[in-house]
């Protein structure tokens, strides 16, 4: 492309780099017999009754524009799920909108809230879209390194940062966490809410892994701090529906109506067929995720035991489908170098922790969304690598 044409583009967009993860995965894909443990999406398929609801929607010609916020029967079903599951009382008429996944929910919320010079507070390591989304809105991401506190934010650290950064407009909270798999107990959430209540700040609570918790019950942050929290959730992980692109943003009506304006400008609405599938998931598919969760739990236990034997220490794997292992002493401590070396020598793809930002250095993210066969293969190959490379 001609240089002068590129110079017409927004510098914030030009500055967005191709993510390291994509480059790593491209290399992994080029190796035919690779065992891939990098995958961030369910290995299951969307349940049949949900697929059939979508097919029926097409046959019934539900193929036209819908209202921007989403079909109201669907929003009602979401409200009723959130009430039954978390005792939340969102008004489906004004406090919930359907978005193109949590990804679009984060984007539209950032766009509606942030002004140039604002700051977004992000516990790190973190899911990779939050920082670029902030930058794109000419805001600055401020990262909290959680590696010294079990990969969790503590009230003391949070309070100190909020006190000294008056430009923070959004605290981006994600639990269970990608990439670390940690989650928060009732008391930990209450402690963070007590701090945030003192400040004029929104909490964007990305709870996309809420159905995948293993050690204790997931609680919604909105229950602790309703007037400041925007709850983001969806069906990608719970119902193996990543490709359908369905999410919700829930919160106080006056904020949701502002976010809905951006959402409408960007998308008009989410796909009508996806809305039919999502309605079926909320009405008749709430048990679908139970079997998947049980299987993830089995895989987690096998992977965690195998990694521990090899000397990889992991923080408490409470949820999602990730283990975040600390590289044992005696092995290459540069996580990027180590992962490329393991990829080339063992044909095993695992992701460097530093790809997820500050605090991730010296760690590796293992996804147990991969099959049990892959998990066993991973332990075997990593075991061979460790045996031949570790020095005491
Ligand atoms: N939030 C987190 C923490 C994720 O890990 C992911 C996907 O990996 C998403 C959001 C994307 O969610 P969605 O498919 O609803 O856009």
C-alpha cells in the first residue's frame, strides 16, 4: 500500500500490533503432528437443541433486523437466568443489551465511557484485548502486577492505585481469569467492592468463564457493587458457542442506554439467528454446561498433577480452563524462548506467560480445553523436554 494512504489512518489503529499469540499459533499450525495446548475455546460442539433452534429461525424467516438491544423475549430469559443464578434483578427492558460477544461489549462500553487521557486499570497478566481497546480510545492502560499476590488483586494494592491515579475511569475485572485460572471468593470480592465504592469508577466485570468454576461458587461482582458495575457475560465458553458471537452487558439503565447507542452505530444489532439460538440456550439449555464443566474438571486434575510432578507450580486453578505454571528452576527462564524451543523440539504448543502482559514472565499458560489425549501427550512431551534440559 502507498505510504501516503497509510498515513491517513488513525495512528492508534496503525500502532495496534499483530498479537504475538497469533504469530506463535501460525508457527504451531505449520507443524503437522503438533499437540496444541494453546486453545482458548471449548473443545465441545454447540448442543444440538441450540443448533436446531437456529435452523428453525432461518426456516421461519427470522432473518430481518431486530431492535438494537436484542429481542425482548431473549433479554427476559437472560434476566431470569441472572436472577435465578446470582440473585440479580436487572430490568430486561432497560438494563440489559445483547452484544456481539463480550468482545464487542468491552469495546462499546470503553467507547461510550472513555475520553482521551483517561486511564483503565487492568490486573495483569490479562486477556489480551483490554489494553489495545483502551489505547484505541486514547486512554492509557494501567496494569497491576498480580504475580506476587497469587495472581489476585488485593484491596490494599487496589486502594493505593485508585488513590494515586485520579484519571482511572474503569477497573477492568476478569474472573475466573484468562490466563491464570484463578477466581475470587465471596470475602475477596466484598473487600474489593469496599475499596471501589469510595471512588468514581466503573467496574467492567468480565465473567465469561462464570459457569466454569470448580472449587467454589461463582458470585457476580454486580451483587456487591450494583450501581458501579457493568456485568459482561455470554455463551461462548459455557455453551461452546464462540462462533455464534453472543454476549450481554448489564448495568444501570442510564449507562446501558448510552452503551446501546455505540452498539447500534457499530452493529445495528446482533444476528437474528444467534438471538434465536441464545434464547434456546437460556430457556432450555442451562444444564448443558454441567457435563462440560465435569469433563474440564477431570482434565484440570490430570494436567495439574502432571505439571506439579514436573516442577511447574500453578496458582489455585479455580476456574476457566487454564493453568498458569511457573517455569521450574534449572530450565530456561525466558518463557518465550522456552515455548519456542519446546515447540520446535517436542512439537508441543504452549503459550508464554509474558504474552499476557506484566507479571506473566517466567510462566506458561496451558489450556485444558484440549482433549484428554492431548493433555496426556503434553505431559509426556514436556517430561521428556524437562528430563533432557534441566540442570541443577
Ligand atoms: N473475555 C475473556 C477473559 C476471554 O478469555 C475471552 C475469550 O477468550 C473473551 C472475553 C471473548 O468472549 P466472547 O467470545 O464473548 O467475545
